[in-house]
C-alpha cells in the first residue's frame, strides 16, 4: 500500500483551494489547509480529523509561511505537494482602480505566491531531501496569458506569477527532485515547466 501524500494548499477556504482539499481528503491524502478564513473549513476539519491541519495563513506574511511549513512537518513529517493557489480577483477600469487596491492584488497574487514558492523549494530541497523532493502546482489564470477588459491589474499580477514560475523552474537542479507545474484555466491548460 502506498504512503498517503501530504498536500499544503494556500487559499483553501474557497474555490479551487477548497475543491483540491476535498479531493485529496476523499482520496485518502493528508492536507495542510491554509487560508485567511480557517473557519470555512471547520466541517471538513471535523470530518477528516487526523488528516486535515487547518491553519490561518496570510501569504503576505513570510513568518506565517515559514510557520505553516513548520507545522506541516511537525504534524505529518513532510510536505509532498504544494498547491500554491491563494489570490485576489480585481475587476475595474484601469483609470478608476486606486493604486492601493492594485498594490494589494499584486501583494497577494504575485508576492504572496512567490514567497510560498520560495519556501516550498527550500523545504523540498532541505527538509524532504532529494530522495523525496516534492511537487509544486502554481495556480495562475487565463488572464495571466490573455488579458481582457476590466481585469488589467489582475492579469498583470498573474502574468508576473507566470514569469516567476517559469524562471524559477529553470533554476531547479534535477538532483533536487522538485517538479513544478503552472496551472491556468485558459483552455484548460496545464504545463510542466
């Protein structure tokens, strides 16, 4: 019987994050669910006691990212897959979006994602080691490939995520045994980097 994989999911309280948590748990995996609203996962936490670690995490706070990975290690011994999903959607005409609002979207979508990616790579390389390595799925958006009207700031943040993910994947040494995947909803594309 194969060992259950341990997933760490950001933005786990809704959308793709919550769906991924539910899928992994139903298939017998273990999850570290992180979000800014852990209360949204209380029913799952009760149903999957022992398989779900439900944590508060603001991806803009590097110390909270480090703590989440540390708690994952203490609870499950490792992290096999990181589903880097936390994000904010912003809709608005470019000239009407306040700079502070646009910066918040970049802080979460780009910097938050990038900081989770950095810690995932470090964790896979230094904690898991090359025998185990790890897999990382960075969730982007079709807007990261093709920007549409009213979504320019959001699209720019997701294009930046795509660029960092592609660049980072080319920095991974094969002996680290780390796999990276960029996931976007554009025509259901999913590409190994």
